[in-house]
C-alpha cells in the first residue's frame, strides 16, 4: 500500500510540473526560471552577469 501511495504522489508531482511548464511556455517564457524570461530573446543572461561582475579592471 505504501508503494502505491508513493507512486501516486510521484505521478501527481510529474503532472503538476508538466502543467506548469506547458502553461509558462504558452505565456511566452523563453527560459523558465530566468527572471528575464518574459522579455528576452531566449538567451540566458545569468552567465553574462556573472562574467561581467568577475572581470578584472
């Protein structure tokens, strides 16, 4: 019985995460989880910010 409950919870989590990803893609989010996802062209800017903050002047 415990195994069935664990499998049901895992399936529920998978469905909820998939629904979230689909919903965000329909909204136009290029990179889900990126703070700039709604307004950028699709490239991730987090690496650019990291590199520019570490440049030696």
